C-alpha cells in the first residue's frame, strides 16, 4: 500500500495530507490544504487525474482544498454529518466507495469532531491502510475541546471508543494520520516510521488505557492552548472558502498608505527575521518572523477577519501569502519598499534591545524580570530558575506581569520577539533574549529540568 500513498507534508501546521494512486490513471486526495499545487504536481508525475477528495473532518486549523479541487471537476466526499454548504457527496459508517483498484470504507470515529470519519483503504477486500485524520495520531490522539468546554468530555469519551475501533483493525494496517507532532490539534504525538496498527498498540499510551474514565482524564489533561483562529475556520470550511484562483496577489502599498490603513484598524505584522525587526521597525508593528510557525501565530495574534499588512522581503511575498491564506487570512497587503520606504516617508520607528544570555542573567540578578512565553508543556523539559511563565497566547490576550523591565524568552527567540513587540506597544521597557533557552543552555547557565 505504501507505494500507492504519496504524503504531502505541511511543515507550517504540522499536518500531512495524501495523494493515493488508485490505478487506471486516477488518484484520490485525502485532507488536502487550500493550496493544492503539490497534489497536482504529484498527480502530473503519476500521469493521473485527481477524481475525488476525502475530508476526514471539518478542519479547524486550515482551509480545506476540497473546493479548490472540486472547481477542477473533482468529486468531494465528506463524512455524514459534516453539512458543508457546497456540492459534495457524503459517506456513512461502513459505506464503501470504489475508485480504480482501491476501495475506501468509511469508519465512523468521532472524538476530535462529532462527524469525524476514518477511511480504511481496502485492496482485494483486505484492509491495507487507514487515513485516521484527527483520531488515532501516532503516539496519541487529537484534542476534543475545539467545540468548547461543554462538549469536551462527551467527545473525549467518543474518542476512547474510536481509538478502540481503530485498534481492532488488522495488525498490518498502515496508519496515515493528518495531524502530526507539533500540531496544536494534538494532546500528544510521536514520530514513527512506517506506523501500523500493531506498532501503535505497542507504543501509543492511550491505546494501553482500557478504562474509559482513566482515558478521558489522561487525554484531557494533555490539552494545551490553541490558536484563536481555530474557532472560526470550521465555519469557513462549511460555508466554502473563496477560490484561490479568483484572488489577486495582495497589493504593495506605499508607506503613507500603510500608515493610513493602520490608523483605520489594519494590523501591521513584521515578518522579517527577528534581528532585523529588533534593529528597527515601524512603531506598533508586531513581530512574527516568516518561518514554518508563521501562520499559527498570525492566526493567534491577529483577530480572524482583520486586515493584515506584512513587512517582508519582496522575494518572500508569495510564500507569506500562501501561508496566510492557508488559514483563511485573505485580506492582505505589503509595505512596498520595506523600512527604507518607511524612513523616507518620515514615519516613526522603534527598536528593541537584544541581549545575550550572560547579559540577561546579570540583569535578572539585578532585578529585571525574565518572562518565559513558551507553551506549558515545554516547561516540563526545562525551566530557567526565577523566570516568570506566561504563554505567548496569554500575552496576546493581554496578560502582563507587573515589572519595570522585562526580558522575554522562548525556545529560540521568535515567539519571545512577538511577545516583546506586544509589550512594547503597551509601554513596557523590554528586551529579547537572543537564542532563547537554547542559547542559555549553550552558555552553561543554570536550568531546572
């Protein structure tokens, strides 16, 4: 089966979608993102036509590419209960759809979402693989709290039974989850090569819990925070997103035009490397370096649906646009000419001091506050003695510790730069720790493990 399945990795959101060669010059996509170029490229290499898409659930972390491919004549298949408001075909529990030499059998696996469906791939009547979406994840399972606290336990109990149902598949069944290690959709995860039902039964701690109450407690206790845009994308996916093909590239605006739009409520996001942002940036700009984590933090910092103006090198505008639109941020523009144009227009700029670990340690000893903005789960591995912890999501929401001088830190410096930019807006004297905890460790300074 593995030779038929072509994974398409999304490092930005820690997801994997798939293109399945079903024979007869045809292919099927599973959980494609909005930008389907790579799926089309693989199909072209296979000399195959993509004839169907299968979504395992209504996604909260990215815009589905089902409608993008449907515009090209592809049939969109969704789980019974998904209720999208665009043309589609539903698949019910234990229903089989045949494409070429491959049969897709629906296996209802609610938990991550109420309508969630796994697709078991059968060849000659034998289960060869299972596309588990946000149900059984390698080393864990997907979270069940995306619909609110009142549904969390109910869906966690459904997840318990769904994982047992998947664990009953034949040992040799290959597993192809959508969400992977690093996704905010997860409670826990691991990276396993050539995972099968047998390997997950041997290594996945949640499959080892036979008591439903104990499973629910273990699953729910593993939930961390998640980006605020998640609460909006399911509605976007049900309504049907705007086709990318009909969207123009974001405009490049003059510095004065940018300043006017910011005064009217647009968000100015500096996506340049953090050292460039620290050296000089427009007053009020939020730092969010263009990197794999860029879309997740964009969707956390900027309220969904608000206009965004990006500062980024011209050669990376297409990349920034793709990542922003992948999570439904379509109202985009760029600062034409970057900081040079901003300076020439006489508009106000600011800087943030960057300190090395030794300077940060000395200032901390003298009374400066070290503010650790990493996720709660990261603290289990390493803490800096005396540092105050506030997740970046909490800083975004407005939380700030009482302090005259703050030094922000994270794992490597990018998230703490975002925090520093927000704190600077609020009038704090702030510096950013270069290299974060990684540099602190390399400097040989004290940590608590």
